């Protein structure tokens, strides 16, 4: 693939982008816990009050796991990138922007499920699904950009890697949209179950979780045979 001539002066290594992104992810994952509060109950009712907040725990678990998988995927992606340019910075910021939204729908779902209003629960689950689909769409843009910019990648990266990652992101958009429809039209709890399962899908299929970073793979590569 030809090297664009208008961005050569804007290129840099990926260390600053990765460090900035890691800081953002750390803040996001910390904010998630702020919606878990001490129950306002009379003396002797603490246990029941804690148990009644179970929807908040489930929402927290789903979002925490999701952000953790996003971070690991992000790390895996940048292990395959040798330098950044302006376009990559913009799509990376899009990923961070959509990830930073997650604490809000998490709080909305938690509150709606605890207040037992069926219509509010349907809206809350659909809203969470919308943000989840938007996050997957940001990854779709991120992977699409890298799939078209092989000049930014490490030489050892397969030309099929980021197109395959792009498919994973598209599947996520579809599954979150389906979860939102199921949660709104059928049962909010069914949508919530899908939200918990989806991060597992990304964990199982994530190259960032089960493949060594490129530098380590190269270091452990066996010497070429003399034959």
C-alpha cells in the first residue's frame, strides 16, 4: 500500500497515544463503582438492602468486564502498530469517547431495575444497548482505518488481521442492537443477560488476550533451519 505524503510530518511512535488511552481507561473503570451505594435502610435491614441492589451489581459487572476487554483489545491492537498518524489519533479518540460514556447507561440501568418500573427498565436496557452498539461502531472505524493503513503496522502483522477484527466489531454492533430490541420488546432482564454475555464473546475472540505481543513473539521465534 502506498504511503500517504500529507501525514509524514504528523507521525510519531505509539507510546504517548497508549499512555493517554491507558489513563482514560483507568478513570472510566474507576467511575463505574461510584453508582454502588450504601443502601438507605433502617437498622437490621442491611442484608436485605444489599441484596435488593443486585441489578446494580450485575450492571457494574457487565460494564467493568466490558471496559476491561476494551482495554485488552486496545493493547492488543497497538502491539501491532509501529507508529501513529493524525487519522489514527482521531479514531482512537472516538473509541475513548464512546468508552467514557459507559458509566452513564450503567447507572441508568441500575437505577431503573431497582425501581421496578417496567417501562423505565425497557428504556434503560435499550439505552445501554445503544451505547454498546456505538462503542462497537467506534471499534469498527478504528479497525477499518488500520485495515487500510498497512504502512502504520508492524511488518509481521498479517494483512488479514484487522479486516477480521473489523468483522468482530460489526458483529458487536448487531448483537447489541439485538439485545436492545429484545430488552425493549420482550424482557429487560433478557437484554441484561446478553450484556453480561457479550464481553465473554469478545474475551474469547480477542487476539489481545491470547496472543503474545509482537516483540515477544519475535524474541521467541526459533532460529531458521540451515537446511
